[in-house]
C-alpha cells in the first residue's frame, strides 16, 4: 500500500468515467478554462478538447487508467489521425508511474511521428496538483478519494472545499428545511441538510462544526423560538454570524415580538412564516447578491432533489398537529399549521 492516500486511491481506481471527470477538472484548473469534455465510446480518441482564445490552437486530451500507458497513448494518437483531427497540442493524463526517460522518449516520439507537442501528467504529477492549489477537488470526487483515507461527515468529504450551502434546523422544522434544501438543489445550488443526510453514529454538533469549517460557502439556520433553548445551536450560529455575509437566518415563525437579545435576531432574516415561497425567493436573491455560484445544472439539480426525496407521512405526530384543549361531553381541539403557503 502506498503511504500517500492520494496515490493509493489513484492506483486502486478502476472507474474510468470518474477519472475522466477528475482529469478534466484538473486541466480546467491549470490553464485550460474552456476545456470541453467529450468521452464516450465514439470520442475519436478524444476525451476532451480545448481551443485557445489567444491563437485558436487546438489541444486534445486523452486519459487512461491502464498500466500499459504507452500502448494506450499510441492507440489514441493513431485514432486522432484516423479521424482527421489536427491538434497542435496533446495532453495525456494517466495513473501510471513514468520514469524521466520514459516521459522524455514519449514526448520526442509524439512530436517526431505526429508533429504535436505532448504534455504528460502521470500519477506523481497529479498528486502534486491535488496536494496544492487544486486540493478542493479531493472533496469534489468522493467516489475516488473515499473513506477511510479521506474521512467524511454527514455523507460529505471533509477535505476543504467551500462549495456547499449548509442547512441546520430543529426537528420541529424538518419539513421546511428539507423542502428548502430540495428547492435550492433544483435552482442549481449544492446543499447539505441535517434532516436528510446520513448521520448514523455521528454527533450532530461535531458534524456541523466540521462542515461549517471545511465545506460551507453559506450557512442557513432555520430559526424558531425553540432554538433559543438550545445553547449548542445558538453558539454555533452566533460564531458563524461573525463572518461577513456567511449566514442567512430563515425564520420559520415571527420572532419580532420576542424579548430576546441575540446576534441572530439582529441579522436580516428570510421570513418563511408567512409564505415558504416568499422566503425561498428572499434566500435566492441574497445568494445572488453574495455571488454564490451554482454548482449544478437544472437537470442535475432536479435529479438530486428527487433522489433525496423521503415520502412524508400522511398524518403528522400528534404533538405537532393537534392539542386537546378540553374534555367534556365532546372533545375540543386546537390545530396548529406548521408551515406557510407553499
């Protein structure tokens, strides 16, 4: 086993499609911002292409998890010629280990045979990129860099990558919080919600503390009157509120009449107690104003929202829906609607 966890995970990698995605993300981060992934069985030897804005030069990318990388490189080059493509540059990314002699020979052979300038990124060079400025990609590709070598909390890798909107709530606001999470996913934002995340065997407070430190780009606590009796929640939200433009409190009930002194109350809220739709609109407006990037396209967002869907019971717990106010010749009830208009 390799002593380096990045090397170990790359050496054990067999999912070619995941490696394609990782490789294209790496290339986008080191000078190919307009890279266009192609891939598939009819890619013509091209896993991705890039056309330079400066001189319109074409770069073709080929990726490989095979140990016989020399054979794969030649096959891809021959296929590119056969398909009539005319690149000026070729980039070959692989999980093999190359000696300096092998690297120099491959570069010279490619230029002499095909007339292209070849750049090689082998496993050690990939490790250097993922250990440096592109370390956030470790969290973006959890199927490659997985536990126990790369720990996770609440189903998220805890490698530093601030790309997720974290939603915290009490049990009484479960329905609102999960609805909000799914709506934001459909809108294109990457979310993590306590109520629908895998938390078995984990401490809620520990998990949220780590995710807010390592993964959160925004923090959306769903705030109700009961929350002010939870010192751990109050402390966490108060600490987060000290960061500029980091917290958007989502009020599930009107707290303006409460005699409470708290930094949470001082923050301008997104109000959901009148209308969930109005609250969602306020949240999205604030995310846009803070330039929070969307991580998902529309179809991907819908897929994630549907995948995380948990059918809710047709009847709610008695403690949340009905309170018996008196018992006489007949029962009298008072009902509490727990949401606004949707």
